[in-house]
């Protein structure tokens, strides 16, 4: 009997147990794969963001502290000719639709420079014109437009999430189609007008977004703007967009680190389940292994046979739990509820998840394999007689 034939017979000895073991590894690997895909998307967004040649200027200690609107003009006058293509001021509104649970991010922006600074949004000339000419005009990302069933020309009322909790009405002037951006953007001038009527003061700015003309211009902005505002009432911190987005993501909790923590727990669970199965199989086959040793099978061959069983279990788990999801995301766009981007399994993630699944099976087989190598043939054979 060949080693392959013996391996197949061992795996099919108890088909239900083998199937449940494979499923017990495959399901955690499925969760692990989806979780890692989210981390991959975040990494991709951060890498792609730096291609936009944008930098963020915000208050030195925190990006939640207001800064005066006039700093836009000061930065524009400070910049060398051609260094800064445009500057867009942004102010977080945090609005929500009254008496609903629907939430989405929203903020006020400069109408004149927003389409330039965020040119990758691909707003049509008609949408840009409507946005700039309509006092209450707003543009919104396609995910939110679909979620709320909005179309061009619809009127939307939002209640602000920050003092003085203004209630503002907007008209949808354009929909952002080229990205999965869920944000709603509206005119800073309109927000400022309503804010002044309510408080008597101008609304503050959270971030100044600079569109730089070249990598050298971006380096100038990163080094010189903070120097200019040092030791003033409004000290600044200038960051690349990827750095800002990474810090903003972590402000809600280090969920990337949480994903990896959960991933390690998932691997531990999968190894534990597979170990329990292989240990049970080893105990059931103690006398059988003793007979094989008596027939001339070496200890090393027995060890390899047990390790191969773990390897095959892990490989089957990868084929069932990881590969189908990879193929599915290549054929269709898989969108999960409340997630602003589609699930996309990269080749790297496929390789990592498959390797982890196989490693789970092999790790689970190490202890049974070690026990089989220490099996005393004479003692075990006495159980046969």
C-alpha cells in the first residue's frame, strides 16, 4: 500500500469528522481573508492618496480645533509661483437627517477650488457649474446617493452635529461617480452665512487642503508652512494626505491592529480544532500505527504521514474557504452592508490566507506526529493480542 493511498484512507475513515474539521478551518480563514482585504483597501487608499499631490494644514495639536478662514490667503501669498495649484478650506458639519438612523460624513468646502483640489472625483462641467452657482448646492458620493435614493435636484435637510446645531437645506447639484466616496460636500460660504446669523461669528476651518503643482512644491509646503506659522496664535501642522488619513483612521480606534489581533485568535481557534481532530484520529489508530511499525514503516515515515494529513486538511480548507471568495471578487463587485468600499481579495491576501490555512493544519499535526514518533511498538502491540 502506497503512502498516498494510506493517507486517503485515513482521511476518509470518518468522512463527517474530516468534513467538519475542514469547515472549522475554512470558516475562520474566510473571516481572516475578508478582514485582511479591508486592511489592504486602507493601505491602497493611503498609497493612492499621495498621487493626488495634496497636503493638509491643520492646527498643530489637533485637527478638530478651528482655525481662521483668512489663513487661506496668507498661505496663497506665501507660496512660490506655481507651487500651489489651489487651496480648499474644509469645515466639518457632522449633519444627519432628522428622525432617522441614516448617517454619512459631510462638510463645508470652498466652491471655487473644491473641483480643482479634488479633481479625481471627476465631476462633470454641468455639476461643477450647478455646485458653484447654487447657493445651497451640494455634491454627494454615489454610495450615499444610492443609500438615500437621492438624484440631481433633490432637496435635502440636515441637522448639524456641532454647535450651534444648525438646520440647513441643500440641493443635490452633482453626484461623485468615479470613487466610492460616501461624503456630502456643500458651500462654505452658505455655511458661514448661516453660522454668522446664529452666533455672530465666522465659522472656523478644520483643514486647509493644498493641491501642489509638483513633488518639489509638496516638499516646500511640508517644510515651510509650519515654519511660517511657528510662534503665532495659529501654529500649524502640515502633513501628506496619507499621513493625515492614517491618523484620522486611528482616531476612531486602531481597528487595523484589532483586525490582526482577531486574525491571530482565529488562527489559534483553527489550530485548536484541527489539533483536537488529529489527536482523536491518532488515539484511534494507535494499534494500527504499531502494526505499521512492525511491518517495517520507519518512525520518520509515520511522522510524515501524520504531518501530511494536517497539510491536506489545511489545503482543503484553503480551497473551500479562501479560493472561492477570491474568484467571486474577480467576477462580481462584492459590497457588504455599511462598508463604503467593495471587498477585493488581492493575490497577496490569497497567498497569505492559504498559507495560514495550511499552517494551521500542519501545526495541529505536530503534537500527534511527535507522539507517533515516540510510540513503543511492543507496548502498543500488546493491545492487539
